């Protein structure tokens, strides 16, 4: 069977026709980017997904995804995974690790190798890898080169020159191991090549065992520091749009309503000068979480006030949408937005103790159907939320999300030097009305 994990988190299988199996929650792919690897583990008859950016391990077995809670994990980086009879090996960030059962353990480090592919030969010992120019086998705590790659071949992940001086610029290269033919196949600017593995002169090796287990102790740099999830109370502010052309899913978790109002005002002023939340049906919502349980949803648009240049003030509630559409059609846009904090405070219930702390974490729970089911939302039962800002669609890296939580700037998605062009400038660029 062939498995495919799509960009939207949907897992599909070809057996014999494509069919859906299960989706991975968008929140749990936050900041993943392209640092994701997935492999079938024959020992546990399961799919293993490793997210290098967040150092999370997910298992698909049966009909759902479950996250492994590990005290230690491979370092951050683009993962190269290989399933064997001993478990799943992961090469990332210069480190080689082994997932046996539900625990990761380090095997060794070889930061100079910079592997692009990791594989094992079925029924034969040894762990193999390909770096930017060589084929190597793991022995004595590191990879040893046993053969070079054909000319004109650029392994996956190795950027080719783009200055026009190299004939490899526009030719994609690929190097793969064929387990059926026990051979390496390479294609690129130098043509298509193959070599039988038996032709490579390499000493007999074994699959490398882990060097340490969690019981023996793991270096602090490999520890996965994650607060214990608790039944805390908080407000969740969601600004999102359902998957389609645009994709956005921002959630801010604060137990302080004034900070939620601040985030709402900042988001609308930075993100929404064209009134997308009204015209395109984006979600602008406050969710109430009492001791880990999602209890209520409140549409924030009636509490957001648009200010216009002539002094008019109009809230963004549903009963005002036709008026706002007419104003926008006449190119009369708001000059700013404020939040009616008093009206909002009179509507929102008080939170129960204990409240979500800056180092806290909640696992969201539903008691029955999700509140306010008519509103599109990325929130789902079992999702994890930490204090502050989180980007559920992965538009920001983990480091950028940390910067947002440190109060640098809310992500606008716009470069600082972006400005509107007048009609003469547009015509100079070849645009015509």
C-alpha cells in the first residue's frame, strides 16, 4: 500500500484506490514547514511521523493519530527516517536516533556527514546513507564513505547553483534505494545511473544499537521540555479562515480578557483594513475554556468598532454587513478599529480557577458537541494549547512564534517596504485598468 500525508494533514491510502484514513490536527503541525518525515514501522505495523521543527512524534495505528510523549527526542532539523526490524532510525541535526517501541534513544553523532537519505537493505545488516556526494555505511559510531555518486547528480535537499553557470540548474536530481532490486538508482543532469549494492565494497556491519536509554540519562540538549497539561481555564481568541485559497489559523490563549481585547484590536487593525472578516466570512471569535473544557463561543465582530474618516463608527456585527459592503464598494474604508471592552466584559463569563499560567498547557476537551457549531473553527477535541500566541497553520516558524509571544510584533504577513502604488506608477509597470 502507498500512504500519502497531504499539506492539509489528511492521510490517504492507495489500496487499490485512494481513500481517506484520518487527519492530523492542524494545531499539531504548527511550525512544521517541510521538516516532516513519515515511514511505515513494520515492527509495530504503524506509521511514524516525525516533525523536525517541533520535535514531535506521532503514531498512526488503526484509525487515528496519537502523539508519543517522550522525555527525549532527536534534535531539530529535516528528518531522514528508515524503518528496520530493530525500529525506526532518524537522522536529523547531525544525530542518529532509534525509536524502539515508544522511546527514542540516541545512537551517535556524525554532524559532518549531512545525510540526505537513510536506508537499510531488507534481510541484511547495516544502516546506509547518502550525503551530498557519497554513499556511506554506519560503522564505529559514524558513516564511512564506500562510493561516490555519478557526475551531475545532486541528492535531495542539496541546493544546486542558480546563477546559470551550471547545467544542473533546471534538472531535478534524485537518488533512491530500490529494495526489490537491491540497488541505488540516480537520475539527474548526468543521466540515469544504477549500481548494485553487492558491488559496493563495504565490511560486514550490524544495525547500530542505541548508545543510551532514557533510564541511563540523556544530555539536556535532547530533552523535550514540555509542561504537563492541566485542567486550566482560559480564553481563546481565534482569527482564522477555512482552508481554501487563503489559509490562516491564529489562536491566542490568555486568561485575561483585557489582553484578548488587545489582541483583537491589533489583529483587526493590522490584518483587516479591507474588512475581510465581514466580506469573506473569516472567523473572529472568543472561546471560553473552563478547567480544560470548551464551554462557550462568542462572535467578536459585534464588539469591534470600525472608525471612518467622517467620524462615523459602525460595529462589525452581522446586522451591519450590508451597510459595510456598500461603504467598501464606494471605496470608503475604515481608518481604524477599536474594541468595545465594556460591552464585551458584560457578556463574557468569569473564568474558574485554576487559570492558565505563562508556563501552562491545556488539552482541550468537549463535553458533547462543540459549542457554537455554526462557526468554522480549527479547535477540536484533544488539541493542545499553550499560553500566548500559536499559529495553527504553520505560516510562522517556531522561532517566529516565540518572538510574537515575547511581544515583538503581531505577524502582519506584509513586508515593511510594501506600499500602495498610484495609477501612474501602475501604468509604468505595464498594468492597465
